[in-house]
């Protein structure tokens, strides 16, 4: 092991701010939500978001994530529904343009699975979310974070007025994500 | 048994008659839902109407399968010997077209739904597989196919009904009473 590498590894181990931040590869990353209307699952994509991730599978408790989703980028494949979703009854993007998740803790669950916890704020309301995920690292230093969790839309006031009826659109909405970070591990930098 | 005595021929079986009229009622229901749902503003009612429309279509498809199974096992009651050969052939062609449409229309709707990225969940219980992937251009084409097939059904069904009424009211034969035996009894009562 070269001296430089040894020092670099030591620096990572001692870094007080936790794992180093990783660069998100947006072309390969996706955040979607699956809502259910009349028992029909419908997947929609949030096409614009930002993410700051720092995660080292060896020391998951030092990991952190801050993800912001631009709710106006919701796309379910139907312009009529997209317009409705941006409106006051649903996301109300004019007043609440972004949803935000900030992790406050992370831990390993075993078997390559991890869990982050933290407040999820949508439409001016904040509730704690538990986000399970897996991480796959490749040899080039890219990491793929994948996971899914369920929120209750009515807790956030998503779907008000006539849409409060959960017989048509279910309360449970699944959030799915695949976030790929590129960036070579710091120790390989010259 | 009056109907049998009057014509010397039996009507369709109760199964065939029941399936025929249930499918008629379901076609009218699917049409009414289809024509109104498209103009509804986006609302829970609209989403419900779309689901009910699809469930009705799938049911028509399944009952049409049952009707073909009936036909495979039974001979439809014979037509009166006074009916010209060309009319018998025309009836056979229009019946074949009606059966084909009762398969093709739900199928085109299912394809259209798949291409639109909306799976069909029959009765909210059974999710049907997506026949094609999400594709906006294909969805637009399939919508047109669905509409054109439906108007073809409308025209064919009008010919079917007109022919049946002509046989009953003008020719006064038993073409219609084979499918509506109670009319035969009423006709007997009038005589």
C-alpha cells in the first residue's frame, strides 16, 4: 500500500464531518412515486431534484442525505393529470415548490441493507420518514442507492377537496428512488 | 312450450338467450360510460367511470368467449325455410363481424390503456398484464382504433336490430322469437 493511499485512508477515517460528499449522476438517477387509483398502480416521475449524499457502507452511521424534489417536475404521462397535480388540491407548487428530505441518522440493517431516518417536508408539513435502501458499489467508485418507502398522502394534505376520498386514490403512496453517484474515491485523486 | 308448437322449432337455449341479452346490456353500459367519461373534468368520478368502463369491457370479452364456447357445443336453432339464401349468408357474416368486434374492441381498449401507462385491474382485483409499453404515439393511434371499431359495432348492431325487427314485424317469422321466446307466446295469444 502506497504511503499516499495510507494517508488518504487515514484522512477518511478521521474525517469528522462523516463520509465525503458524492457527485450525483442525474442521467442515471430516478425518483418516482406510485399512487394507486381504483387499485390501479400509476408510476410518475419527478424529473428534477437535487441530492447531496455522503455515504460510506463501511461506516453507515456517518452517512447523510439531503434531497430536494421540484414538485412541478411531476410527470405521470398525462398532461391533464400533471396540471391537476401541480394545482392547489395536490402539490400546490405555487406556494410549496419543493419537497425536502434531510437525514438525521443512518444505520446498517444487515445483508447489504441500510436505513436513513429524518424529516420529510412536503407542502408545508413535516413528518418523520424511514427510508430503507441498498447500496451497490462498482470498481470505478460509482455507488447506486436504491430504495422505496411509503408515505400517507393525506398527512401532507396531498389531494384535498374531492380527492380526500381514499376509495378512488389510496392514501398510501410509494416513493421509489435510484440515485447513482459517480466520482472516484478520494484516495484515487492525484 | 307454446313457442315450439307455433313454429315447430325450438328457440335458443336459456344460456344462449341469457348471455346475448346480458352482453347487450353491458355494451350499452360500456358505451354510456365511454361517451360520458371522456368529457368529465378530472375528478374521482372520472377515474371511477374509466375503471367501470374497462371492467365492463373485460366482462364483455369473457362473456363473448363463453358464447363462442356455447356455439361450439350447440347448433343455433334453424332459420325458417322462407328466408332467401343471401339473407342467411348476410346474417352469418354480420354475426361473425359482431363476435370479432366483441373481442377486438375490449382488446383495443386494453392495448390503449397499456400504451397510456395505465394497467387494467379487473374489478379492482386482478391486474392484467400490460400488452405494450408506455408509448404516447401508439396510445393516440390505439385510441382511434378503439373509436373506429366502436362505430363499426354501432353500425353493425343497427343492421342486426333492424333485420330482427323486419323479420318479426314485416315477415312475421320466428327469427326474433328464437332470441325472445316470450314474444312468440304473446303472438300466440293474439291469434
